[in-house]
């Protein structure tokens, strides 16, 4: 699985595994899955996870586990992964669980310069899901175990091409004249098939709950922030979360507000960076209502945001 909003697809997969009574284990280098509903999280920024504790929990069929590596130095995370993976393989051999192991940021856990790391593939990657934005940076023996590829985002075709180039497979034919993916679509390829297909993805029910505090109060980073610049680009007011977006919106002049409103900038940002298609669609309707003035549209957008993110109310 590569490209685009990987976490959305990964969350949906985990949700459906749990809903069908399957057990999973997530290797979570950056803490993106910490607190995932229905799973026990082991490890936090102050407490590194212990392999023994993870195995004890997985021995209980009702417990799925998120192994957060945020308490381990970045350079040491691949070593921890190399230590836990054989133990998960042994557990699967004994009790046939966990049913799936999801490896986030797989290009960090299984880097191309893996060298002599003690991982015997493909046996130890059986029933694994590799999540990455850089499939060509994953160790070749790991990539060769992949049987299905799901690529998302604007560069899905390029991602698939890089995968094929790395493993030496011919690039499959893309359906529908290689048209760009629509929102909620992915490019699916079964290795060995002559064609890859556009498919619809199913969004997870609990997708947004885990990220609400981050989106409301956290720092999305410079690249994902909203910038109030105005029609002449005289401003550079950065809103790194929804809270600041609303605060700055209340303070900017009407000309600046209406410039971004009529350009559909708010709905675009909400869809692409807040990953909330429902809110983006509601705000898009407000943006398209030419009868609304600056005061009315501000109030409508504030109400739409605070209805979903009660921390802002």
C-alpha cells in the first residue's frame, strides 16, 4: 500500500479486520495508530515497548496490539523491528495469530540497505501489510513477497511504476485511459495480472476520531498548514490547526476572507490536509453560495467546523 492518504486506507483495513473477529498487530514507528479503537497500545514517547509484553497480549485472541516505537530512537527502530518480527512469526506458527501484521512506514522498518539484519523473508512477512510512500526504498527481498499493490494519491501510477521497476515486473496496463484517480479511489494490481484497476476504497468509521485533537489543536506542519495570503499575497498568516484557522478568520479583513472563500481554498484544505471529506463538502456548499456575505459565510463555516470538532466550541 503506497502513496496518498495511507493512514485512511490502513485504518479502514484494521477496522474491518476487527469487525470480523480477526486479530492484528501494528508496528507503528511514529505513533500514528496509538489509541486506535479496539486495540491495546504498547509503548509511548517515554516508555519503549517490550517484546514480551506484546507477545503476552497477542496470546489472548481478543487483544489486537499497536506497538508504538516513539520511545525508541529513530536509528534503533529497524533493530527493534528485526527483533520482534521473528517472535511474531513463531507465535503465528504456534497459534495462527495475529492474523495480520501491519507495518507502517515500511521503508524505515525494512530499508533497502537492510544488509545482514536477521530477517528471513518471505516466511516472516507472511500475512503482512506494508504501508509506505516510498516502495522503491524498501529492501528488495521484502518487496518480492508482495502479492497485491494498492496505490493511492495523484502519483499512484508513478508509485506502481517504481514498484514494478524495483522488483523487475512489467508495468501493468492501466484501465480507463489512465485517468487520474478520483477522491476515494485507488489503483489495485494483483501481481502477475496484465492490468491494474481503479477501485473504490471504504473509509473507516472511526477514521477521524483519533486525529481530532491533532487537527484541532496540534501543529500540522508548515506544508499542511493553511495560509491566509489575500488577493495580492500581502499577508502570510499561518494557521497550523483548525483552532487557529477560525481565530485568524475572525481577524482578517473581508477582502482576504472572500478571496479564499471564492477560490474554494477552505474546502480544498479541509479535504487534502484535514482529511475530512464530509466537512470539505459542507464547506464547499458554503463557498459556492454567492448570496452569502463575509460575515454570514464566516459564521456558517465556523458552525460547520465546531459541530465536528467540539474541542473548538
